[in-house]
C-alpha cells in the first residue's frame, strides 16, 4: 500500500522556539490516523505545514505523491481549527460553494450539498442561513463543505470541538463513511475516546516530537497491566511475584488492591497464583489500559493541560 502522506525529519522554528522537532510520519492510503497531543504540542503547526499554509524550517513533506499539497489541493479536504462560515449564505449553498472551489461543477455541487445535508440529519435546514443554525449544526455544515468534493485525503483539525455527544457520534459516522469510501483521514483531537474507537493508527506528540506511532493495541502492549483484586485475606505473598510491578491499596475500600503488572505479564497468572496460595478472592477485575491511560502515561505532566476525556 502506498502512503498518502510522508513527513521526513520535519522541523519548524519560530525564532528560538522549536514548534516541531524532526517529526517523521507515514500515513498509508485509506487509513484513519489520529494526531494526538496536549495543547501546544505542535499539532496544528504540523497540519498547516502539510497543507503548505506555512513552510517547514527543515525536512520534506510528500502529499498524495506530490512534493507540495498545492499541486494536489483539489484532492484534499481540510477543516481548520478556527471554524467560520459566511453567515448570510444558506447551508446548501455554503457546501456547494466550497465544492465548486475544488473543481466540482455547479449543478453537481448543488446536488451533492443536498445529499450530504439529508444524509447527516440537516435536510430540513438546507435553505436556512448559517447564522440561524446552532453551533453544532454550523460545525457539521463546515465539515460537509470540506468533504463535498469527495477528496482522497482529508485533514480535520479538532473536528469534535464544540459538538454535543449526539453530533460527536455523527462526526464519527462521517469519518467512518469517508474511510469506507477509500479516503485517507488524518484528524487531531483531545478527545481520546473518539480516537480509540475510530483510528487505525495514531501518532502522539509532545513538545513537537513524536512519542509514539502505531496502533492502539501496540501502545497498550507497552503499558503496565492493571488488575483490581479484593480479598479479606493476606495478599502480601502476591506482591512478591516477579511479574508484579507495584501494588496500591484503595484507602476508601479496605481489601481492594490495584496491581500493576509488567507489560508482558498475563493477568491470569496472578489469579493462578492466588488460587495456588489458597487466597480467597471476592473480586478479580482485569482491565485493559485505555487510550486516555496511554496518553497520560506517555505525555506525563503535560497531559494535565489537555482535555483528554
């Protein structure tokens, strides 16, 4: 499979400030790729360099096989972080207008606009001016305007921002539909649950540098395993097991302990050990680390600056 996007040692300096630091990335065609990181990590700067809104200080970028996004801009869809629409334009005409800017004929653009509005729950508002729409509806219109021309590569900068839970689900549906149609989707977000549900892969950056690039399962494999055990018996012998990394008792629930196991440990070995030692358990809860846990673990103190739930 060829790559829709290739970044090789891309850096961006603003004076003495290193916004992006030697970032390399390959995104396969047809994949849904999450671009994660705390505020100020360099996500938006990187997306703007990909689109050649700004240029890197060093490094190279290839988009859809071209050395510049400007050469293939009609094949790209982009939703910027700063949202904005023409207030007096109707919803359908806004979508059709942006589609026409990407080379779609006027009649086809209008038809496409009405199709998208109907498909994603805005059919009754097609003739409404955008200023009369709710914030969530405006966001949906702008997203639909960015994909109306059926782009091969879509870049969405914080697409879930400002949406209520229902419209966040609609946004996930939009991304899945684009992927099903063969498009490559790259989106940045602070909402880890969305990324965990819909990403094929993700890259996590902090201070402009990549901390991880891979699948959620690959990231989970690097994390300590977490097991909750509750018992009225003596659990001290379990703490000495070689695959146990740490143990912490819940002060609010006597008898409940959180065991952190080494990344390659099988939690069931802890259960087997308890059985062999004759320890009676009233609770054994094995839980996989979430993307939120991975984010906090890898980013560290900077994670507190981001809205990760």
